[in-house]
């Protein structure tokens, strides 16, 4: 019997969208919270909610930071962890080897792309926007959720990027953002320019997809559906939520 996770990402992918979809699929919120507590990562809380998107109820997972300074707009100032510190945090945690390996794989993809974009050594890459906390929770959380179901294969549609410009810590950037473009170039992540004039694929979302997907196909996975989940992010794109389906055959 083969268990396949199929990701329908017509709406794009971000870290919180993926976590929401996996929680909606069946990862208990208490389980995700407990596994993440195994990291030495204070200063945040997880919030779980539900939103109706186009008549579909989707789960929303939000990372609530304790301190306003953790949201500093300058990516290389404030209380941030670099990639070396994050690797050590994961290695020293009591997460399972499977969870650690998945988290390391996803973080490697993101850190190498950010290294090129910012022109700094990989170990010195600092994860900005909402700070290191958000990146750690999204990426390690994705590894926890995938390990919870332990599918034999992960299959996904090609990933849309959106287009236009986005305002972020580094200023006004084109979409896809430089880090996303670098991830696509580094990993060969199958993507396309969708018709939504905003960012629908974030660097964290691109890293997760490049790190976990075995095959890309626009045809849903065959087999008997044993569960599905929907996840939403914070941006209103007018698109349906991210959908994940678990099949067996």
C-alpha cells in the first residue's frame, strides 16, 4: 500500500498556508505545538483559526511574536539568528531524526538562496521579515507535519509565482522575489507566472516545496482519498485556499 500526499497549489504556497492545510488534514494543533516546543525557541505563540475562502473553510495558523523588536524592518539588525545558530538549535533539540532531516533539507535550500541574494556566507544568513522565529516555526513545523503522516510520495502541481512588485524589508522588489527566483534556479522547482498581480509564492513556501516534493504533476494523485485539508495565508488573492489530499493505492 502506497500513501501519497498531493498538493494542489493553484493559489500559491507560503509557510503558514502549508501549516494550515496540514493541520486541517489532521495534524492535531496540540501535537504541532508540543513538537515545536522541543526547540529552544522562546518568544512566540501559535494561533489556530478558520477562515471561509470562497465558501471553503480553511485552517489558518499564525505565529504571534512576543516582542515588537522581533519585527524590525531592517533584515540585518535586531535580535535575529543566523543559519549556523538555527542548525545548531535543530540538532540539539529532541525532535525525531526524520523531523530534523526534513527541516535541515528545507532550511538548506532557503539559506543557500538567501546567501546568493544577500552576498553573505551561508552560515551568516539571517532570516528577516518577521525574524528568525517565523522562519523556524514555518519550516520546522512543515517537517513535523510531513513526518506526522509520513507519506511514501509527495506530488504537487507546478507552483505559481504571481507577478508585479512587493514591499518588504529590503525595499520594493519584483515578483517573484529574488530569493524565490534563486530557489527556482537552484532546485529546478517547476513554476509558472500566474495571473495574480501579487506575490503568491514566498521564499519559505518555495523552500518547502523544493524540499519535500518528489514529483510534479497537474493531475491529482490516483487512489482512494483518505483525507483532505485546506490552508490559508494572510493575503487576499481571490484564489481558493491551498489544498492537500492524502491518498492510498
